[in-house]
């Protein structure tokens, strides 16, 4: 059945950087994960700002969170 198959390029038909480990420490991936983490915490209050405007205090912190998360994935893959 066609419904049983994932579309090409999704999931394990073509692994992403997290699955194949090729981009786990790539700066662009760390930046994207940091931005996604930041954006996932926005709640619409008056002091809520988008990633591009959150500044030099929060961006390095969230990049650190992202790098830690990706390192954790890398360690778990090698177990």
C-alpha cells in the first residue's frame, strides 16, 4: 500500500543530520536548533521578542543549549 511508505527524503529513506551524524557539530545546525528552542519558548507577552532581536545575552546561551543537545544525541548514537 502506498500509505505505508514514507515520502522520499523523509525519515529513514534519507537520514537527516541528526540521524547520520554528519552535521551534529555544524554551526548552521547549532544556530537553527538554538533559534527553534528560543522560538518554542515565546509566549506572546509584551516582552516577547523573536530570535533575531533577543540579543547578545540570550543567543550564546541558547547556542550552548543547542550544542549540548546535539552532543547528547551524538553520544547516544555511539552507545
